[in-house]
C-alpha cells in the first residue's frame, strides 16, 4: 500500500502546478458530491429538470465546452485515486457543481436502459447541449429521465427517502416491475 501511495505522489508531483491544482480541485468536488449524496442533499438535483438554454452558440460557449471537458478529464482521473468509489453519478454531480461554481450552465442528466433484463442507470453532464463527461454515442443508449419518471423510479425501486447510489441501480432493480418506468 505504501508503495502504491508513493507511486501516486510521484505522479502528482510530476504534474505542472496548474494540473496539480485541477487534480486537487477535482478531488475536492468529488468529496463534496459524496458527502451531499450521503446526507441526501442531492435528491432535488437528481430530480430537477434544467431548462434548455436558447442562447446562440458562440466562441465563449466553445471555450466553456473545452474547459468543461478538461474538468471532466480531471474529475475522472481524481476518481481513480479517490477514497470513495466514484462512478458516473458522483463524477457527474462533482463536475456539475464545479462548473456551476464558475458560472457555467451545466446540467445533470440521468438516463436508464434495459440490458439483459436489468435496468441500468447512467449520469452525465451537458453544457450547451454538448455531453462533456462522456461520449454522445455512449449516452445515446440511455433514455433520459424526466423529473416525473425519476421521482417514480426513486419511490418504486429505491425507497421514498433514498437517493441514487453510485449511479447504478441494477442491484436493486432485478424485479420484473423495473421494466415499467
């Protein structure tokens, strides 16, 4: 274990100062997302539907997309070393909150799909209608949940006071009723 931490520290210190700060910020936002999930403070964020922006796409928004994708890469890298096993929901909540703290119009999307009789869930972040922490082809397989559908899914399969746990619902959704979302 000490050897692995030694390796991690060596890699972190080999980064540029700017990249080191982005890595640390990504780790911070993952921690914030985890604490908020554990305390149930993100339920309204998971269930909300953000309005779609009608702003024209300009150079400022293309810079925002580049920055958002850069942050997404750092969240993904930090998740590999984070104490919490951060999957898509943790990462997406962390990225969304990080981007929104900087005034970005980031929106959380959660989708579901049926695969081999199991209902799978996936979370991703959208900025000006661009998926920033995944590929468009990967999220295309998932059907985005509306606020009503997400609320029904939470109540039916997870419980009235629970939240999505680690972004994947398949362990609790093996029942035949899970197909009727």
